[in-house]
C-alpha cells in the first residue's frame, strides 16, 4: 500500500554553478492529484576551489573524474547532513538528489552526474534516490530534460513551463504528449562575461542592458545548427565551450555588447521554440531575476502572460521536481517520459541506496 504523504529533501546543483540547492518538502497525493508544501530551503555556494574544479572538470582525465566524483559525493553528503541537523528535520522518507552534471554526451551514449555514489546514503543516514539520467541514455534517450513530468503533475495550469538556469528549457503539452527540450544557453554564457568584469553575475541584467546588439553576431548565433534540430534535444556545457564562446570571442566588441546581443538571442530563440505564442508561461530559475531578459522575452511574446511564482518556487523548482522524481521511483511509477527524452519507452529511472 503506497503512502499518501511523503517527507523528503530535494537536492539540485545546476550548470550555472550557483551552488547546491536544498529543499525540504512534503508531498501528498489524494484522488491521484499531487500537491506539495515547501518548507526550509537553502542554497550553499561553492567555495573558489570547488568552483574552479567544476568549471574545468569537462577536461579531466578518467582518473581525475573518479577522484572528483568521490570528493563531491563526500561534499554533497556532508552538506545535506548539515542541512538536516541545522533545521532539525526528522522522519525523512528519502533524500532525492540530482548530483552535478559534468559530462553530457547522449549522442555517445554517455552522461555523468557526480555525487551519486552509494556512500552518500551512509554519510547522510537516510535512503537516497539519485542518478536519474543514466538509465534514460541507455534506453536511447537524451537523459534530459527530466523536469517536464513534474511540470505536468504539479503545474498543469500553465500552458508552458520555462526554466532559466545555466540553460533554458521549455515544457508543454502537445497532442496529448508532454514535449520538452533545451532551448539555448543562458547563465553559462552571461555569467562567463560577468566573471570577466569581476562579478559573479549581471544583477538584473544591468550590464547587458547598457550594451547594444551586434547584428552580425546575432545572425551567426541564430544560425547555429542546434536551433534547427528537431526535439527531443538537450545541451551540455560542451556546447558552450566549443561552439558558443569561441564564436562570441571572435568578435572584437565590448563585453556589454556581447551580453546585450546574447540576451536578445535568448529571448528570440525562446519565442521561436513555441508552437503558439500566447497563453500562460511559468518562468523559474535564476535567470528570472534578469529584468532585461524578461523584458526582452515579453517584447518577442507580446500576447504571452509571463508568470513569476513566489521566491521559493522560483528558486527551488528543480530541487522540488527531483524530489518528486525520487518519490515516483520509490513507488515504481514512471518518472521519465519518452516523448520528452526520445528514449525507447517511458520508465522509472534512478538508483535507490538504502541505509
């Protein structure tokens, strides 16, 4: 007999490297409808050493990646353990953790999220559900995006769910199927240029707003092959490192102009990605705080209602949904949709580590 209430933690570390997101959540299911309450939440920033490791790990050797995975599992386990102790959280059903993506090459049948080693359950002392992407890639899928099933279950009142993180991804219903895919890089590029100016990020998009669009750069960005590909499709940091940044760095223009151009590029590609440019769109993720980006999106989508939720949902939606994916795995229910990832079938993905 399945439970009607679950007390869990959702853990997420995104490609924008903001830190480790931790969210304490209660889920209830009644008459086949799920609802949730978000309790304590926190983002633990990475120190300079870890930031540097995670930024450069795409070039690590196999042995270096093995060591990194072990060290990160220890870091993640202890971070979660401290969060539980600090907030006096008891009677957890599970900790549901995404880990941190280092390599994502579904075309080569490979994806790596570190922090998902069995030792994490021993460190925390709670059942852990994690490593949600690997099985999907083995089934011929992209291993991403995984959030859309949560969009369908928890946020069905919106026509579109858009997340603005290291990359943007969109999720919506079409002909009775959930469709979802990565649209473009976002903070992976914008933060790169903010870092060049000695800043962690471009607060409210002020720097980008001060620049001007370079039409030639915009034309080249819009012409990148990824945007012409049909879904399902997904992006990894490799795309930014080997395609986007080399292109942008080939232009001898100011950082402000590069950021301005890229914000307009994100907004344009978002509009182009939608089958219908009206209705209600829920927007979450750190990029939601970029006022210039949201204004640019609204200019490209004048008939769309852009809805920004409460701060907790905005910042912790991915942690929230990975918590739900963990519960669905424990219930042996589908938590990955083949219509989204391109896998051979819908399936229940993830590893369960019991204590």
